[in-house]
C-alpha cells in the first residue's frame, strides 16, 4: 500500500512544493556556486568526501589501524 505511482508522486510534489520549483531549477545551483568560493580549499575536501574519496580514505586509514595491531580489528 506504500508503493506510489510515479505520476501520483509527481502530482503530490507539485501540490506540496508548487510548480515554481520545477519550472525554475536555477536557485539551488546558484547558491552552490556562490558558496564554493567561500569555502576555498576546504570545498575540495568536501567535494572528495561527497564523491566518495573521503570515504575511501577513511577505509584506508581504518585498514592501517588494523594492520598496526596484531591483526585484530580495533573497534573504536
């Protein structure tokens, strides 16, 4: 009973958000463009984390902590 028809979902979204958000998708990218120069170099780190680079780096770091111990998984 929770499965919704895509058309019904679209209709509900149009009701809740209004058509303006769909006909004008520009405000969000503009906001992102204006905030990225403020972050500077940290935006690159943020981008790598969002793209999965930070996640993989965290995994590598976690693996190194495992190998540093006697082969046992150090939890926390």
